[in-house]
């Protein structure tokens, strides 16, 4: 387990707000719990992560195509998928505070406290025992565990608990104009089902041959009961999912393939391998025959960022049964019709965003040449994902320097996101760009007028050098 660093986490949350990355939703009305809005730089960063995933999954694979399906789906979809009957979590209420907790979160929080106290083995045992009780759906056992460990409610500070019960996590709403005609429908709790119900449409129109995948990015909604930890667990969030359709019997090898492939994606973005680990599921979802989480060392501990699930033929078979329509594939290589098996990769875009911020956020201190101390807060966001790639800064607001800077801006903004700024001292402007995670700044000064060079300053090392304006865009693109 990694140590909890809630101070760092709080600092990241404040930074995200102060610099226009993430705001509490409807903040002027005191916010809406577990719902967030992305500001100017947050939406840009989010878009870059989405694009990196989309390109890696679709453009870089001959046999994967993307789709974009609706949030509303026929209500029977969720009967078939098992969400109406199974998509629930064991919960427990504190009788004094009336606060409701997800049982696994309550116990995990108590394990985190043990870690803080240096009792790591005890914490591990607690989590292991909880996982096996969850796997057996042993609610009485879970309740007993909470009682035995005297786990307290964080609000009332008492151990006065109800029994453990199941609650459905789907949001519902009505379609239809008059109350009598209205049908209850759900806001999708995952994007995957939009892929399954379109399996044949896509296979036929895009002329796909098994094995092949369908990718999608979109909003999902879950009525999360314990919704804390900033954008880690939200009620409205975005998923990036890919369902890979395969011949039955080949699921083990494809599962291993995607497990490795997805980890490679994370490290290829520049996130260190040692901050990742796999966590095999003990309790398997109703649709899965194998499942693993890719976990990241967040400042709040090791947490899931992505799941890889071997979903068997559960979903397609179930939709076949409920819809009465065949969802089969004729495999010319073996001359057989079958319902394909599926390997799913599912990652939360918001969680990947949080991972990026947590990795990037650094507070640095050093001694200057005169012995005095200097410091900065810097977001070392991988250049490929950074919201602003290049800041263009004229040293002065006069003497023709802004004109040159604007010319450079006009050329470079076609290639990548640039930001022009002429206010404040150059030192202050550098600091602001550090805080936004801008990997490159260029300064236009008097020498620029003489030799057509600018000073480039690198965010991570703060090193500076002079480079020619000619070929600048290419130079930056090469670095990205
Ligand atoms: P958890 O155990 O954290 O609730 P899960 O196992 O239910 O997650 P999946 O259903 O496998 O999650 O969803 C796939 C991915 O979607 C997760 O790995 C996570 O990145 C993201 N995700 C799930 N729920 C949320 C949420 N409430 N807020 C933000 N992201 C989420």
C-alpha cells in the first residue's frame, strides 16, 4: 500500500480550481455533490486525453472502429444487461447521522487509517477478508466485521449501524409527454451496452471480421452513494470503453493481450510503470469469467483507474434472448455460426484526468545563486496531453516585440494550442505557465529583431536556450 497523502490531494484540488481546470458544479448554489465542471484548461486537458485514447484504440488498430451511441436506451436493455437486478452495492446506514455508506468504502477507509498508524499487515488482512465476504455476498458477515472492528461513522462518530442492504445505482427518468403515457427509462450507467446492441450494425456496415473491436467514449451516470474524493467518484462521468469480439475459447489469450496492451498505453504516455499495478478481482461481476483492475498510486492510495473484463458471451446472448433477434457471427474460417465472446477494456476519462493531475503536480524548492530560496508549483503534464503547448511571451509591450510575437502566434496556432501573454514580468508569466503545465515558453526580445531567434524555456528543467524562429513550429511538434 502507498501512504495516504491527503495534504497533497487537497493541494491538487485547490490548484485545479484556482487555475481553471475543475470547478464544483453549480457552485453559486453551493454545488451539487459529486458533480463537477471542467474549466478552460481542464476541458482542453480532458479533450487531449480522450483523443490520445481514441487514436490509440481506433486509428492505431486496423480491426477496431469507433461509434457514438445515445445515453437513453430502450429500458429492456438494462434488464438484459443485468443492471436492473444486479447493479447495486451493499450499503449500510448510520442510525445517528443517517449517513449512508458503501460497505467496501467504509471498510477501506478504516484500512487506510490502519496504514497511517503503521499497521499495514492488519490493513491488508482487513481488506482481504472484506473481499472474500463480498465475493460470497455475505452481508451478515460484513456487518459483523464492521461491528467487530468498531468502525465509526465519520459524521456522528458512533458505531450505531443498520443491517447491510443492496441499493440500485441507476438514475431513472420519464419519456413521454403525459404522465399516463410516460415510460421509465434509465440514464446509461455504462457505455458498453450501446456497443452490444449495435454489434451486428457495426460488423456488417464496417465489414468487420472477428476478432474486432468497437470503441466508444461517452457519459455514464451512477447514483454513487459515497461520493467523495473529488472527481475520483462522480455521479456523472465519462467512460472510454472498447469491446473486443472474439471466437469462443480464445478469451484467455485475448484477455492477456489486452491486459498488457492497456498497461503499455499508460506508460507510453509518460506515466512511470512503478506507479501502476494489476489487481485481480476476487469477486467477479455477473457477466465475467476473469477481471483485473489497473491501479495507480494516487495520493489517496492505490486506486482503480481502468478495468479489463473477460465478459464471455453473456451480453450478446442475453440481448438475443430479450430481443428475440439473432446476434451471431458467421466465421468463414471455421465455417460456423456463433455468439462471439468479448474482452472489454473500460477506463474513466475523469479518473485518467485525475491521475494526470496527481502525477503532474509538484511543489519545488531550491536555492538561488545568492543563497535565497525560490519555489514554484509546476504541473509536469506529459507534453502530448498538456492543455497549452506553447506560450508566446513578448518581453515588453512595445518596440515592435508584440508584433513579432503575434506573427509567431499566427503560424503556430494552426499546429497546436498556443497562448499569448504580455502582462506582468517575464518571471511571473513563466510561473503561471508552470502552474498550467505548459511545457514550452518562448520569449521575444530585442535580440529577436536582430537575429530572428527567440529564447525557449523548458518547463521541467527551467533551462533556456536560443532557437531560430524559422522552423519553430516543427521544433515544438518534434518535442511533443
Ligand atoms: P469502482 O469499483 O471504483 O466503483 P467499478 O469497478 O464499478 O469502479 P467499472 O464499472 O469497471 O468501475 O467502470 C470502469 C471505469 O469507469 C472505472 O475503472 C473507472 O475508471 C470509471 N468509473 C466508474 N465509476 C466511476 C465514477 N463514479 N466516477 C468516475 N469514474 C468512474
